[in-house]
């Protein structure tokens, strides 16, 4: 394991960390390691996975009722058709 030195910790933060360490019967270093581990774990669980596409992230939020790849392809096809449909309009004559 490596060492970590954190400089210029605000007194309020150090005091809160010391209080938590005393309450949990831990050393200041042990309490700091536990709290850092919990914080990093929480951040990782909230961060989207870089390897997932935006569609996959959105689809995952629907749980078991998420759309299939075929439905996604149909949505994209409909969207593309709707986007291109405006190009067939006639241009109005300007006076």
C-alpha cells in the first residue's frame, strides 16, 4: 500500500473527521481511509460507464421495460424520415 499526504485540510473538516473517528473508535487515519473509500465508491456508482453509448445508458434507466435494439432502430428510422420530410416542401414565391 502507498502513503497519501493531504496538506492544508480545513480545521472544520479535520474536526469533523476526528469526531467521526472517536465516535467509531478508530484512528484518524483509519477513519479517513474508510470515508475516502465510501466517497469513491459512491462516485463510481453514480458515474456513467464510458463504454456504454448514450442509448444504452437511457435504455438501462427503464429497467426491465427497456426498448429493444429493433425498436431503437425503428425510432431512428422514423426520426430520420421526419427530419428529411421538410425538404419536399415547395419554396414560396416572394414578391
